[in-house]
C-alpha cells in the first residue's frame, strides 16, 4: 500500500476575528484623530511621463513610486508594445528578460493561451486584470490594455495563492475627460490583417461622465507555419461617472471571440541532440541508427489536420467604485464577473520507439520507415486527437482602503482590504475525434482523409471550485527623509471542492474530494534613499500554493502535489536591490540580487517506491538589471538582462539531461528596444533579444533532444508622420532570419519553430 507522510494540520483561523482585530482599531483611530477636522493643504505637481518609463504600478496596494518600491517590477507601457506591433500579452512580455512561453505542453496537447514561465516556474495561473485573477486558457489581446505590470518575486501577500516567482497584472483602458479618436490598420506576412479603434467621448463635463469604446478585429495566418490561424475580434466599452469628483464609478465590459487553428508543433527529428528512439532496443537490427543523421523537417509544415480548432469565448464585466473620504482616506471597491469557454481539438503525435514483446513480435512505432534510404517514404502516425472542453467562471469582490496618517511622529500609509473570490472550472470529456491516415514525415498533409469524426460529450468530466475569503494589511512607514519600512500580511481561507466523473464499463464512477485551509503570507522591507530620486532596499517575502490551487483539480495519487493531504507549496524570496531615476528623472535604472526557495515538493522515498514525502526543495537565484526611459528628448530605451542559477536542492532531477537545474528556464536572457525620433517626422528603432539554452523536462522518453539551443533575434522599426494625424509604421522581425526553437514539449517529440524573417505595415491615426 502506498504511504503518504504529511505534516498537514487541521488548524483554522476565523476570518471575522482577524478582520475585527486589524481594521476596527484603525477605524477608531481615524475617528478620534483631531487632525481630520483641519483642512489639509494639497499641493499638486504635474510632470509629463515619457513613453517608456512609468512612475507607478497600477495596483493601489503599491502606494509609492516605482523608485521607492522595494521589489523588482517591470512596467510595460502601451506606447512600447504598440511600437513593436505586439498584439498579445505573450508578445508584450518579451520586454522583460527571461519571461516567455518556453514550454509547449504534454504529449497529448499543446499549451494554448498565455503559458508563461517566469524565473523557473509556470506563472500562467497568476495573471490578473485590474488586480483581479483572470482564469481561462486564452491568448490575451492587448488592444484594451494601458500598461502591464510584471511583479517578480513572491506575490502571495499582494494577490493570494499563486506561482512561486511572481505575477502579471494588466491595467485596462478607462474612460477619461478628453475627447479623442485613434486606431490602426495592419497588414503583413502570414496574411496578417488587423484593425483597432479607440474612441473616448465626454458626455457631461459637469458631472464627469465619459464613455470609451475599444474594438479589435484580426484574421491572420502565421508567418512561420502553414494552416495555423489567429482569428479573433473583441469589443470593450466602458463608462465613467463622477470623474474629477470625490466619488467615481467605472463600468466596464470585455467580450472576446477567438476562432483559431492551434499549432501542435513539428517533429524534433534532425535537431541537435536527436537520436533514434529505438537505440535501447535489445535487438540491434531494430535500433534504426540511420535516424541519428535524419534531416530536419520543414519548420513550416503543419502536422495537424484542417479540422483542428481552438474556439474561445470570453466575457468580463467589472464595476469599480472609488471614493475619497478625505485627501488622506480613500476607498476602492471592484466587483467582477468573468466567464471563459474553450472548445479545442488538436492533432498531436509522438514519434516514439518500436516495442518488442516476449514472443519477439515487433509493433511499429508512430514513426514508420519502410525504406531507410528514402526519407520520402517515411510516415508519421497521428494517433492522438485531443479534445479540451472547458468552462471557467469567476465572481470576485475586492475592497481596498488607503489611509495616510501621521502617528508617533512618523508618516504611515496603511492599506487594508478584503477579497471574496468564487472560482469554478467545468471540464467535459469528449470522444469522436476521428481516425487519420498516416502522413508523409517530410510532406505532411493537413487535409488527409479522416473517418469517424463525430465529436460528442461522453458524460464524464470534472468540476473544481475554490471559494476564497482574504484579508490583508500593509503599512509603509517613512522615517525622516531617507528611510522607508514596509510590512504586510495576508490571510487567505479557502474551500476547494472537486468532483470527477469517470466512465468504466459503461458505468459512471464519481470521485469526490475536498480541501480547506488557511494560508498566511507576509513581506517585510527596509529601504534607504541616498538621494531624493534613488533607493537601496532589502526585502523578504513569501507565497503559498495549496494542493490543486493552479489546476482546479485534486488527486488521490500519493505522488501528486494535488493530493489534499499535502501541505501547500511554500516560497520565500530574499532580494536586495537599488533603483535610480536619472537624467532629471526621465531614465530609470534598476538592479537586484535575489534568491527564491520553494519547498514542500512531493518526492518519492529513495528505497521504498510506495512511500512519498514532502521534502523536495528548489532554488532560483540570480541578478536582474533594467533600464527604461528617455536618454534625450528624442532617444528612448528599454532594456533588461537577467542571469539565473537554478537548482534542485533536495529531490530528484527534473531535466531530461539530468543536470541540476530547472527546466524551461534560460540561464541568461536579454531584451532591448530603442528608438530615435528626428524632427522631420521620422522615427527609427529596433532591438535584440536573447534567450539561453532551455532544458526540457524528463519523462523517460528516448532519443529526443534534452535541450533547445539558445538564440539571438533582432527586430527593427521605422515610422513616418504623414500628417499630424496619420503615420505609417514598418516593423521587420528576425532580421537575420535566425532558425531557433521557441518552445519544446515535455518529451521532446515536438517543438514550435521561432518566427522567420517577416514584416508588417501599420497605418495609425489619431484625432
């Protein structure tokens, strides 16, 4: 019998008790403060922000300017990613080093949507929109995004349960008191066609009422791949009331419809590190050593089928109310309802080894080679037709209270809040994907005959739901002109219910599991200001991820981290860094050293395969440098470099090569973008990106590459203002036409080739 050694305890914390003990004294102190009876002097200073450098993060939990925020935060403004013609979150995140979609997925499926790795760990489930968790496998378009905040390091105190190494927050565009119209039309390689429009109208100046509408439509192929399609449209209206007053309300809605053909990748045969999958066969005659020198496939070839699809419908309704009780006391309440549906069918494949049973009978592999000397006769079986039928729903309410107060001769900024989140995921099982004929390995046929295509739900599936109540409190204390101390704590109480229905011998078998616990996370930092526009800081922070917290599923398997008997995964990050606003505060420079330790990983007993312990520990440590802003009035720059050393401190190796490192994490990464504007309307720019070698995960596959080589890619841009209202912009990508692996799947059978040299032409207009 399998045994589990768990340290989990049933202790619980009553949220109402914590709420009363933390918030009631603050409210009483505020009511008794005689200073509130006096009119406070308000001094407003306005300065124009440049296109690349942001002054603050968008969350109200970050009350100080970025230069005085003791954490690595990269803010990507819309002006930057629009210059690059980045249309999705994944593309925009290229502006922060070491963050990307390096993992293609498991053998039977391909990651769709924003499958982001950050500092060694999957961060796909730690994406937020306007501070509220955004769930669902969707590729987020940035047509309605003002800026993107990449928070590196544990974000448990800020956002609750989540990835060990950070989170991403997208700030939506909101209505404002300025009449404006802008838009764009784009065409380019891969049959790219895209149009956007952004209209803002003031409806009533006296009452601060304004309306804004953002729309987008795209119907594009892929410059790198045959058949792959990216087709979507979206609409995002928002109306605001009370702008400029003490009470302001924003009502927003977002609707996205995607009708894509997913990219399942191409076989890794011929890549460096590829050898015959039969190399371990006991029969030398069956080892097919000729595959060791087989040529690469055409990276443009499509190995799926024309019936493959990835259809997504996403809706998000948000109501945000801001109220200023006084200049020193402010409240924000956000309510959100979101729903995402995904209907997905992917043709996948595994070019694995032949097998020989005890009687000596050989079963052909999915890679068939009837004539070893003639690769044109080689065939690939496409036996895996994978469905994904998922519906995600979230209902959330957040309240944030910010209080600026002087007590004991010290300036405090106290932020307290409550969150109530109800998340559900329904997964339905489907059959009837049909059977495909074999396709030539070097000339794949996406339109090959198919039989038995009749998709239908089987009645099996699963439902997972998490109900969370959270309370948090932060205090930023300014001691004189040079010292700032910040501390925070967050308490999350969650209830997780999971029901799975399987079909065995035509009988539906239910599995019912549940989990409930209270998570406490915190952070503490000390910051010193050598000058008014610089800082040096030290921070320690924690985060936690409960069993099944990232997947909405629980498991009875002793080897699974989603088993509810296990303790939450725990993370602690220590960071020291410095930030400097240079050149009259127009250029920001940041540098940080950090170490992140992740513990409570589930590991197998080295001597008894039936016993598991929660003794695994992983570590990421490194340095990150960044610069953003304006060197001269006409010269802009954004650049970043990171060096990461990753290791498994306790537990088994997680890479196929056996190296003591984490998979899908480049050791070195660099990103840059710079532009220069001439007085006669011409702007030129470009940048280079580098990702180091990627080690893939291990699952016992034979012959597939254990890693993907590092690469450098250079892009360029030129724009010209035809009039004060219209400009043209040309973007050219991958100038050197570099061939590289953008992402690789767990077993190494499939990879996504990087985009070849391509271009787009955009007409921008504004009135």
